[in-house]
C-alpha cells in the first residue's frame, strides 16, 4: 500500500500574504524575501528558522498574546512579538539571543506553573505544542511554589474553586479547562475560520476562560461542532475523543471527504490501519484547512455493526436474505440479467450510478450498461438534483458546470444565494462565504425560508426575497426586467461575448410590463421595491456571484430557472473572471463527477450526446461493441416502464431511490414490478427492501479513485484501509461485467482513469501522476490547460457566444386549494446527509434524531397545533406524521421539513411532478394540509413493517 | 407508462418552447424529445389514440411528424 504523505505540514505562524511587493530582510544573518505585510514570524519560518510560539498559527490572524515569539530588531527598542510585527526592508532580526532565551524561559515558566504535569498520561502527549515549546526554550525548572491554580481538583484547603470539570457533552471532542493556556486560538478559529462566534473568553486576567455561549456546554451552545477549535488548540484542552481512546496517529493518507459537493481535502491520520482522526488539509484548495461536523467527525459508519459485509440473494422480496459467496452472487446476477434480456429485450434492464462513488466506479457502471447491457438505460441521482443545471447551462453557456473555483468567493462583492442553504448543506463553503461577507461583500438571499445566512453573527443580508415556493422564474425574470429597463446591463460584454440577436429578443421579452416586479408581486409575494433594490445591487455592486442549490432545480421549471440565472450573469457581465460566475452548489460528493462520467441516458462521458457518431465511435472502437444511438430511460421513466412491464431488472450502485425519490408509492410500485433488483450499498437501505440481490459496498476509506466537486475539481480518494466487504465497488462492477461476458481487465483505478483521459477531451490531461503532483485539478484539463481551469468562459463561452433564452413563468400544476392550502418545501440540516444512511449511523444523530415540520405560528394556531405536537402532513399523494416546530423562519402558508430519516418517509407526500426538460422531481413544492395527529400514519407503519420484514437474514448455511 | 404522463410531459416541453421561441416551437419540441426520450416513450407518444392526442398542445402535435420513429417496435407497454 503506497501512502501519499504530505511533505510539509509545518505551521508557518501567520497567514500567507499574497501579492504585496517583495521585501528583503535579514534574520539571524540569512537574507529572506517575502511579500510586504508578512510577519517576521512567517518570514523566519519560510527561511527555515522556526521561532517558538503558542498563540500563533497560520490559519488565524496574529494575536500577540503569548509573548513567546519575541525577537530583537536592530535599531528598535524592546523585544517585539514577531507574529504581530510586519517585515520592513533592510530589517535585521535576531531570533535567539541571551535576552530572548531568558524572556522565553520566564514566559514558559509562568505558563507551566498553571498547567498540570501529567504529560505521560495526557492524550496530547507527543502532539502538544506546549510540551514542544517547553523543550524548545530549555525549560528546566519551575520556581513558583504551588499556589492558586486552575488544574488541581483539590487544594490543601478543600475543593479548588477555580477547577472546572471536563465538558464531554460533545460526542466527538472534549473540553478540559484544566489544561487551557488561554491562547484564544479556539475562540479565534470559531470566529475567523468558521464564523459561528460560539466561543468567547469569559472573565479577565486570572479569571479568563474559554466559554461556549454564555457559560454553556459545547453541545448546549450554538457550537456547530466543525472542530476548527479542536484543530487550533495547541494542548489537550480541546481534543478528539478518538485520540483519547486510541492514542496519537503515526501515519497520514491524503484523501477527500465523501459527503457534500464541496469536496474537502483531508489528512486521514492513522495508527496501523485504525483511523484515529480526520484533519482537513491546509493545502486542500476547496476547503483551505477547514471542515464541518460531517467530514471531520462522522466517519464511524464505516465500522457500524449494521454494515453488510457479505453478498446476499433471495428469490422473492418477501423471503429472508441468504448469504452467499461473491462468486455465487455475481454469477446469479449475471444469469438473471441475461435471462430478462432474452425474454424481454435488451432494453429491459438498466442501472443507476452513484454520486457517492468514485469517477472510476461511475465510469465503469455506465460502461457496463452501454457496453455490456447494450442500451443507454443509465441514470444517476443527479436526475433528482442538478439535471436542470446540466440542461440549462449547456443551452446558455455550452457546458454543464459551475464557472468558478471556491477561492473566487474571496473576490466577490455581491453574492446572490438562490434556493440554497449553505450553512447546512455546504458548510465549509458557507464558512468561506461568511468570511468574505464579514470583509464587506453584500448578500442577497432568494429563498422562501429565512435561512441562517439572512441574519447570523456579523452577517446580515442586504435583501431577503422570501418568495412563494415555485415562483423562482417570475422573480429572476423580474430582476432581469429591472436590469434591462433601467439600463443597468453590461452592453459591452453582451455585444462582444453573447449572441446579440438572442439578446435583443430576450430584452424585448423581459422589458414587457408583465415582468415588472410590481406586476409579479402578488404572485411571488416579493415586495417590488425590495426586488428592484436587489436587482440594482447585483447589477451595479461590483463583482456579482450567484450560488444556487436545489431550491432552483427541483421545480417543474427547474431548467428554466437555471437559464434565468445564466441570463442574469450574462446581462451584467458577471462571467469569466474571479469573483463572479454561476455556481451550482452540488449536493453529493461526486454528483459533478457522476454527470461528467456519462451517467445520463442521453450523454457519453464529457457531455457528448449519444447521437454524436464521432463520440460513439471512440467507445465502439475501444470497447469493441456497438453503442445504441438512442437515449435511454431516466429514473422516473424506468419506474414507469417497470410498472408497464417493459423494464424488469436494475443494478443500483450506492443510491437509495425509495427514500430519496419522490412519490414513494410510485417508486415502490416500480421496484416491486421488477424481476431482478440489485442493490450495491453499504447498508440494507430502503430500496434494498425491494431487492433480490444485495452486493455489499465499500466506503471511501477503503478504495482508490477520484471525486469531482462542485468547482469541477478532481480530487484523489486514497485507500486508507482494506475493504471490509472484500472488494472495492469498482471490482464488483468489473466482476459483474466479466460474468456477463465482457473481457475487461483493470488492476487499479488509475487504469480506469487512463481510459477516461484517453476518451474524454475535457479529461485528456488527467492522470494519477498529475493529481499526486498538483494535489487536484479542475477540468477542463487539456494540452491547452495542463494544470486545469479554475475559471471558465474567460475569453469566450464554451458554445461560442453566450445565448440568452426567454424564461416565461409557468405555474406548476401542483396548486394549493381548500383541501391542501399550504405549500411544503424540503431541505437539509447540517448534521445529517441526504438519506442519512451514513450520518444516522454516527453520533451526529444526537443533533437531529428525527425530521420535524417547521410551521409558522399563525398557521399552527388556526389548526390548534403546539410546538412539539405530532401532526399529520397530507398531500394529494399521501400522508405522514411528524412533530411540529413553530417558527417564523417559514412564512405563513409555507411549511418545511427534512428527509433524512426513513421513518418519516417524507417522500410519501411529494408528487411525481417534474422539471419539463429533465424530469427532475418537484420536491420543493407540494400542496399540503397539516392537522393534529396521534402518531405515525398507516403508510409510515406499512413501510416500516415492510422494511423490517425485508431485512431478515438467514444464518449462513456453512 | 400511463398516457396521461406522456401527454403531460410532452405538453410541459411545449409550454417552454412556445414561449421561448414561438416561431420554432414545433422543431424545438421535436428536437428535445428526440434528444431525451427513450424510443418506447416516443413510440407511445406517436401511438396515442386520437382522443388522447387531442389533449396535446398545438406545438406537440406539430412536432409529431418531426419525431424520429423508434428503430424497432417497442415492447408492449
């Protein structure tokens, strides 16, 4: 096993300064040149001269409190702190003199006089900066008599009033005040890196203490458990419980998080093959050393007892499962699929690729379907999330991808968030965004719900357009109306970069008075004056960047909304440079990659249409089989065809369509109608209740590959431990293809990437060697852009000229009425992820152990509902029960819930309405009624009972 | 697949293209369906009985002759 060990994990003391003119100075006789504004501490570190320090770390602004990094500067009085003293030309610095040595030793002596000396049994033993510094300054004695202190539980007089017990309220880390040196690194990390402001230093002088909230526990405070404080702590005061339990790690493997589409880089720190902790990589270009509660802490599912490690088959879904060997499971699956095709035609089977698996695995599944099944019935979960992004951006810009990298947000002046809730769904991006907002950028939020970003510590949106669910197109077209009719558009950009005939047509369309904000106000619920002000701000406020999520796409007009967003960006010239752009926030870790890899039934890898003869010929010659030029079935079409009897077998890798897809009854009917459902997953998920074959999957910790995040960044996933189920997912697909007669041979995922690069123009330059060298790369990665492409459409759109498209608002067919007067919209919460299969099997469940219904107090009052009551949520499709939470985050007339828990089965109530272009389901608008209830509904009880029965496993017959 | 669903999906597509470029709506609808609909869905749309076909929007009806006929007969749906 080859580990990728980071060559340099040194802490440079203060953050990097970019772009300043070079300044040359002398440190201990060595000449050093650094950008202006750099601290002496960092300049010395860059020269290879580490200056002792405690309160400084390169992820935080200099603070100057520990007085350990003192230096002498020729011609200046005293001994300034090198962390807060910037370099100057010609400066002569000494870092090690008799005076400095004496001073540092004195400082350390004071620190140690109020610190327990239990180093041998301390969890940070060997990984403690205080310990290191005591050694570095040559501390040999502590002359102070035992006296008042914070660390001794008892003193000679009785209990020590200054001692505080350990706070182990958080499941992932502990806070031990007795070991705190009050360096404020945790408080600053919470403010500067995460932007939650949950921590403070309470008291003064001798009474100073780190305090979560108003002297609360960590778990009880507003702490979001991102772990930035733990990472920043130089001692064992804040430390991971896993380190306490296991010991310090001795080995690092660089890999990529398998949760959301931010795609954070992590250092998996191990002892042997036991994962001790995950630490976000400072050099990770998506996350820059930060992470959230999921990525850093919620990986325990990999060893959860409910994980299935042996393949299983059964004849009927009412039978219990029977454990079998891999050989038997693969042979059985291959035989069943071929039997179905013989009886019902080549098109009677298909598959679903996983947005949680690697690019290489996804590529293999679509290759299996196109090359071995002999049809294009392949789809992926992007169908139900960002397929409208694919369609809408391809029509307007020419390719389906976000235009920027995440660093771009640092240069944005006006940020528009539409239908996304980054602090919950994309927390690390949200932390970076909040940092920029604190730095002065202004924010426009377009969302029916008052998401946290509307008002959060040191951040307040300039405008929150709280539109009625389903009216995105009307609102965005009204913004375009304001920009066009008030002459705020960027004519120069449009004339040089866009199709001017299309612009003229579009301008005429949006200028129509029926699109004026005053005309649409009654429909959208957005006050015209607010909308006008927001449109003016976006058009004239400097670099305008749009970030959007599933609140845009998951509508019957999802694709139209994406086009409306692209129109706005082109209108205002906010495309093609850092700080601007159109940025879809992708839901899952590799949903971008799954789309790139040809998971859609109409597209080969690299977004080439299946009817493109030249593109098909590339694969036909390589694979040695003909490829159908006809588009295949999309997920909802597969289910329809199954119910109609023409689609009878499916291979589902890493996706739980029964829980995540809309209209559960319809999904269940489709699955039940099939002859062979093969589920390849970590757990017996809800879909597996309808499966005939279960193939155990492997986690991201157990395989090599790549994930592509929302900024098109291809990141390496590296094997940290052997697959507990025996085979990585790509090996399972490979075996299935071989059992069905294909002559595939791959020894390692790097060989699959080589095939991808050889056949997909935008990946032409990608190789594992390149990724090892550069860390990551953003496609297109070609001969013209060998190091990838951070910003797209710089000199021209991929399609040539940008194309404006008319975006007429068409109301959804889902209407409220007397029986269903409220609108339900759905979303995510920070600690849970998607269907919750992973996060529910970690301590994250302690933050969110059930889905609740948010309802406005006015709507609750008229229905006799109190906070915490069981309520029945009914739509035209079905009814569920869950608990109510009264909140004015939702407007009257709107209710909101999450879909993380299978017991809730929120998709019983969602409809089968979908986006006109892509069939992306309309999750975000369902007409509902809410009424008091006593407990779970019949549908929920049926599902739960059916799931329990379907999960029975016979003891192995050995 | 239920005829109602086929009709609804086709009409939804027409609704967009009718407003986006009224002049070319039929061609756009046909192109979209040819690009994204699996053959058995196209076959079903083409084989709608006249009573059902009456529910199709004008742009869909105008697009029908422009649809690529499926290469082989679709399996019984």
